[in-house]
């Protein structure tokens, strides 16, 4: 019984030793086999592999995939015009030399992140201090990211890391400057609006003056044409009247007297004091115009 128990214990120990010599490499990872801090082997092929049991050899795994270094808080930088801005960035990187990466950080990705974050911050500071706010925000933003990528890639190569991309997620003013920037933008828009308004008012006055001038010219020409037409009509009427009345002068005198009577006795309140023998009553006395005996003054 004791012998069987001893055999079972020995089998378990041998089995645990056998399992400790085996490790599986995932296709998304590197395997670093090391002993006493010295790298013995770098395995990149996926599958089942073997090593010496601990403590002779140990294995750690590093990620093959593209990783992201994203700072939780935006960093403050000073531009060439001495203005503070907040920059939020991220870096896409990949471990390209597992051996060098392990030697640099002992496989600790947190230490690698801290090192790259410092490198990115230094590169950002170097590029932003040479440019104005406008250039960083819009004008040369692409150039800034390219320059930072080159600087970070040179530093990252020394620790076994390849830089895939560097991006600026957000570039903004600090809170103290936002108000002044807003006021300046508002003043600029107000100035542009006033210029457009004054230009519009000038154009409006010009159009109105031109319309008034054309109206005056049209009215003057219309009045001239009307007067010409009226003058021609009056001339023709006068000629017709002259021709008609010239055929019977006595009838013309009678017609003119009737017109005078109609104008004189137009209203009941009209009052005339005349000599009864006046020529005004010539056709009252006799339709043919003959003289008549004197009568008392007429009153209407």
C-alpha cells in the first residue's frame, strides 16, 4: 500500500514536470523563453513547444497585435505665440523585436507605455512650440502628426517597437483663453457683418437714386408728349371752331353769350348788378340780337 502511494506521488511529480516543460504559443503572441533574466529563445510560430522546467527556464508572452497608447488626460503645451493649448493624442504601435523589448522592460508593458508616453510628449512639445495655434489646429496639423511620428518612431526603434500611427484627437484652448478667443471671433464677425451691411446700404441708395432718376425722366417725357398731344388737339379744335364759327359769326356770338350766361348763373347764390342796357343781356332781350327797351336790373 505504501509502495503504491509512493508510485502515485512519483507519477504525479513526473507528470507535473512534464507539463511544466510544455507551453502553447497563441498566433496573436510572441513567447520569450528566458533563464535568470537572459533570453534563451524567441518563439513566434503558434503551436505546442517545449522548454526546460522551472526554475531552469521560464516563459512570458508578448502581444503581436497593433496596440494603442491613449493618454487619459490632455497635455498642455505652449505655442510659438505663447498661448496655452490642450492636446489629446494617441499612438498605434506594435512590438517588432520581442528580444529587445524584453531586454528594455523585462516584458513589462506598463513601463513601455510610460517610456513611449514621455517620448510622444517630448515630440509634441518640440513641434508645437515652433508653430502658431492656427497652424496646429488646422493649417499644418497633418505636418505636425507626421513630424511627431518620425521622432517617436526613431525612439521606439531602440526599444523594439514599431510606430504605426500618431494622431491628435483634440486640440483646444485652455479654459482661460476660450472667452477671449470667442470675443475676438465675435468682434471679427461683427466687423464683417457691418461691412456687408454698409455695402448693402450703399448699393440700395445707388439703386434707389437710379430708379428716382429714371422715374423723373419718364414723367418728364410723358408730360412733354402729353403737352404735345394736347397742343396738337387744341390747335385742331381751334381750327375747327374757327372754320365752323367763321361760316356764321352771329351764331358764334350767340353761343359765346350762352357760355357766359352759364358761367355767370352757375349757383343760386350768385348775384350780379349790371346795367339793363348792357350788351350782356343782348340775347335776353331778343334772340336775334335786336335792341329792346330798358328794364330793371336783373337778379338771380
